[in-house]
């Protein structure tokens, strides 16, 4: 008989798969922005496509979290995690806003070399914020499920 204190391996596998996919999208966006300082149209379109793919993924990911799921389950297992979950959820619109501004910059038809370089720096700042967010989310889930995800 399975213990109620143990995490469902399907849930943990799903969380790990989401984090791998998110990591892959971040790597793809970083690579798309790491082209010469004066990008051509193909570079700009590739970066925009990578950033939009990341945005679409994050919107779905955040929507799933906001509609329940493992964060809500963490609270049901340990109600004291409620404030931490609220903080995690409150970061979603901030992160999406950051990414939307970056997409708008990259989507500009006449992006200058300076703006392109700034977009690369802005992406790294966004990636740092998103990584910190995911780290906080992992901490809540790990505590709620009493499970080490091995992601640190």
C-alpha cells in the first residue's frame, strides 16, 4: 500500500519533464540571441520565434499552475506553504511582462546593433529571474511532497 506522504511518481515525472522542456527553450532562445552584434533579418526572426515559443510555453505552464495542480496539492499537504505559493504565483505576470517587452524589442523591424545587444542582456536578466522563480517553485513542491527533485 502506497503512503499518502509519498509523491506520485507520475506527478514528479511530469514536473521534471516540464523543467527539461523549459530549460531547452531557454537554451534555444539564448542561442538565437547570441548571433553577431548586427543581426540580419533571419537572425531577428529566429530570435523572435524562439522567444515567442518560450512565451507560449510559459503561458500554458503558468496557467496550469494557477488552475491547481501540484502547487495546490502542496498546500493541501502542508497549509503553511500557502504564502510561498502565493509569492510564486504572483511572479507569473511579472515574468510574462518582462518577456513580452523583450519580444517587442526583438520584433522591431529596424532593431539597431545596440538594441540587439541590449536584448541579449535583457534576456539574461529575464533568464535569471525565471530560474530563481523555478527554484522557489521547486522548493515549495519539494517541501509539499517531501521529495527531492534533484534540480538544485
